[in-house]
C-alpha cells in the first residue's frame, strides 16, 4: 500500500494573488489526508489571461514556478489556467505528472456524463477552449462553450454581478444545450462550484478540483511523465 505523502504544486499562471488564494482553497477542500498542497503565482506577468497574447506572456513566470517546484521535489503539478497554457513545456521540465485544469475537467466530466458544456469568461476564450476539446478528443462530448461575457478579474470583485452572470449562463447551458454536466471554464470560478451544483442539481465541475484529484491518482499509481519522446528534458542551448 503506497501511503507516502504526495506533494502537489498548483500554479496560477496569472499574477493575481486573490485568485491564487481562491484556487488554493478549492484544492485544499478536496485534498486527501496524505496530500500537501502549495499554490503559487509568478510575481511578473499578466494579472489575468484573456486570449493568446496573455497566454504567451504568462509562460516565463509559469515555467519559473514549475522549475522551482521540480527543484523542491514536488510530486506533481496542476496548471490552474483554463487555457491549459504551457502544459507541454511544463511536462518537459517536470519529473512527475502535470495536468491542466481544462484537460482534467473534461476527462472528469466525460466519466460522469455523456455530454458537457463549458461556461467561461470572455467570448474570445471560446474558440481557444473549443480547440482544446478537439486536442483532447472530447469534441463529441462537448455540447457548447459559452461565455458569461465578464472579464476574468470581475470574478474577484464582490457584488459586481459576475457570479450571477455565470449562474445565468450555466442555467442556459442546462436548459438549451442538452448537456448532463457543466464545466466552469476559468480558475477564478473555483469558489462558485458548490453553489452552482446546489442551485442547478447538475454536476458542475471545477478544473482545480479535478486537477488535484487526477494528480493524486497519477502519483498514487506511481506514474511519472514519459521522458522518451515529446516530453523529454529540453535540449541544452
Ligand atoms: C483562467 N484566464 O483560468 C483563464 C481562463 C479565462 O486568468 N485564468 C485566467 O477565463 O480565460
């Protein structure tokens, strides 16, 4: 029986500490007794990731955090940005498994339902997530990617109405898309999961939770990232 402690580093690739705290709380709420969680964000980079340019700009900080986590001996990593940005690069520098919250959430949804919709923040993120679904082989399970049309950081403002816009879009997804589960398409929505599941009676999946449990499972099974091909260590330059 492998009951060694599992250490997981959750990296919020944007620089908004309040979102990192929210992510930490979500991860802590489901961690197993033998799991230790650390949640970090880079000190430099975009305060929110809203599109391709921000995705690129967050990479140096993300990779620095993962490199530091690898040096500190973390067993696995969760990249807590729904764009799953930089996953391949993180897998090259990590020994243990690395999951992005989009991939983790889509796989979780595919095992508890036959179809799901995603509710994210801005319309510009919709095609990015649709492309990820194709990349992950989930296009047949995906009913629709919807946007609540709110900036990512609106989720950090109390009373600004962002929560309600997310709730309304989740309700539309259930009403109109024929989906059996809904995925929250932004790490900043992690604190809405229980409330929305309660309100709708439908499984609402937060990628942070799915990612942490997936890493626990992979590490617990003794799996590490394969180093014989695409995720081999970077070639020294
Ligand atoms: C995220 N952006 O999870 C993504 C998702 C989004 O700063 N954290 C961000 O809403 O585009």
